[in-house]
C-alpha cells in the first residue's frame, strides 16, 4: 500500500460514484420481453416475485415500481392515515418520510446511533397514543437492531415497515432481511419489508422495488392496492384464460412493476450473492487501507449481521483536518473520483422544518454524523485498480490537509 500511496497519479478518466452491472442475460431477457407482446405486469413479474420470495424465505413477494411505492403500499395496506404517527430515523432518504406525509399521517423523526442505524431507545421515547408504526431503515446494507425494534413494536402493538432499500441480500442473525423467519418469535407482529432496485442499488431493474411479508391478509390487500384497487390484474384479465370483468374495491395506486423491469430483476437476483461478495472484498480493502488513519473512521461492523455494502460510508475526523467534508469531496473530484453523501437528515430539509417544525439541534447525533460523512465508490464493476485509486486519493487528501 505504501508504494501505491507514494505514487499518486490523477486518474485520466472519471470514476463514477456508482454504476450498475448489467450482463448479456439481462439484455437478452429484456429483448425477449419486448418481443413477447407483454411488456407490463405479467409472467416475468410473477417469476421474479417467486424467485425473490424463495431467495428471502418470505411467504409473499410483491413487485412494485420503486421502494418508495413499496413503502407507500405497505403503509396504506396497514391502514395508516390521518391522525397516525409513524416513527422513522431522520438519517434516511426523503422517500421514507414523504410516503407517510402522502397518506396524511405524521412522520416522527428520531436520532441514530454511532452505527448510523435507528436508535431503539429514541424510538421507545417517541411513542405516543397516536403511534401506529415504526419504519426502521437498514442503512448502507447493514441491518439495524431488528430484535429491539420487533420487541418494542410487539409491546406497543405497532406495525413495522422495514425500509430495506439498501439491504437486498443483507442478513441479520443469518436470515435474509425480508424473511418470515426473522420475526418468527413475534407471532402477533404485523410487518412488511420494502426493497429498492434503483440504478445504484445492490441489484437493479432501472426503477423498481419489492415488498415481502409473512402476513397473508396484508399481502392480499397490498396486491390490490398496488394496481388501482382492482380485484384482478391485467394478466388475469387479458391472458387467454382471463375474463374482462373486474371490480374496484379500494381507491388504489399505480405502483405495479413491469415485465421489462422484472426481466432485468430475474437475472440480477441470480448474480446478487456474487455482487455482494465483490462489494465485501472491496470494503475489506478500504477497511485495511484506512485502519491506520486517525483522520477518518471506517464503517462500524456488528458481529451478528453481514454487511451487503450498498454504501461504504466513512466519517471524517474533522478535528484532525483543515478542510471540511465538502472540500474533501471537491479534492476527490479533482482527482477524478466521484463521491456522495448519505444522508442530509430529513429534519433539516425545508419542508420538514417548515411544516413539521423541526430545527437544527433537535437530532444532534445525525446532524454531527452528517457534517463529517461521505460515501466512497463501491460497486462490483470497479477494478482493484479503481479501489486502489480511491485509497491513494483518500490517503493523499488526508495527509495534505492534516491539522
Ligand atoms: C433509505 C432509502 N429509502 C428509500 C429509497 C427509495 O428507493 P426508490 O428509489 O426505489 O424508490 C431510497 C433510495 O435511494 C433510500 O436510500
């Protein structure tokens, strides 16, 4: 590593922060779909749902057009609406909170721990007589403290909607996120998990998502809600065995997944374990290369969980540096390396400040982490040279800007 670090040379080409890995099988399956005459929700969505349910060990998997749509459908399926409060971490993408607002309910934002995950103590302290659900986020591809969340939810009769946008392929106590098995010790718990297949996620369908649940009644309700509240989907109406008749049983949404997206998903899912293996290998390279630096902290690992490394987020030790996080990212960019920030805490966004009355200082741990955090490039199509270029650049920026 030392020789590499001494021999810094700016990359000639820009290393993007994230890129999808689309193979020939995905392309062939999409072409097959386009030629089949059936491009919207149909047989390929059914296949992808069955494969996903088997992969996660879930009773039900429902394809949707984004994780946002999945979270929205799950909340609606649980009957969350005006007057209800839903507890979620402030350290998340705005979608987690926005869907609560869409349903006329109130997001109650809570702080995180040093592992960047929702703090169960803060969750318990925020429960009121209006609380109906908890939406934990499995930040970066490592699970939050699920047992603590399930325990609190069971005690207070709350539903749990897990935001697993980052956590396709993540395990907790050896079980897949979204699996029925995770909550087998909590038989009364109502629960659903929503995944994202957005372009930069562990697997992608361009835009897309999946909801899993063990709850037969909820699954049925979500399926109807995800397609206009119609009693039958188009595949059941237009396929040769179908009938034209349907009834609208609720004012549902247009949240369904297309067969074009599912064609990608079927093959991406088969490659998921390989993708995660590569992400973990690159994360280990970062961990080892940054272990000796007092100018930054590498992600905290829990021994009882794997890390699917959707993100590799480091925290700068700003006391040891003469530059702030924004300048650190600028200096990476000058070296042709992309980076990003996950996340601007939800409560600092103008909408949540102006409409829900949040202020800077309300959730201090997330605010402090936000000031110093950045995500480095980490994806399966990177080469080890790309990973080394990032390592060398980070070392040089740290030593050039040491206090
Ligand atoms: C934590 C989190 N939740 C939800 C979403 C929304 O996912 P999608 O783009 O699939 O709707 C994202 C997207 O990045 C996310 O990071």
